[in-house]
C-alpha cells in the first residue's frame, strides 16, 4: 500500500511540517505497516467521498489534508478539511501528522 499525505493551511506555516510525504507499507516494519493499514480500513478510506468536511464560512486558519492511497488496482484520494467530523479519519490524520512531526518518514 502506497500513501501520500499532504497538509495545507493552519495558523502558522512550518515548511518541515507542511512538506508532503509518501510511504510504502511494504518498506515498513510489519507492526507499523499493520497499524497504518488498520487505520485506513477503520476509516473506510476507499468508501469516503473525494472531499470531506467544510470549514464554516469566514473560518480562518483551518487545515486541509489530502491523502492518496494506492492499494493494488485501487487508488483513492480524499481531501479532508478541519474540523474533521469522523473520529476514524481524525485518527488516520493524527497518525500521519505524528509521523511528519517525528520526521521518521519523509518524501
């Protein structure tokens, strides 16, 4: 499974935290790969529409997350705006955001 994660917007711009990154679960240790695949399945990622959530009119400083997942023959891209209404999608975003912050996986 190949995943690309991108963040845009937010209160402050930090280039290192906003840089897109890609991961291939085949290159990860089995435990981390399993965690990511579980989060994607729990979020029913491939059943999500291409856009999820809409900030309130006039809202500022919200983030937008774009997640693209390739799994065999399937490819799906979802753009999620704060506030995220789905706990499962939020868990997926939080996991990727923590990866960016720890700089353990980068593009």
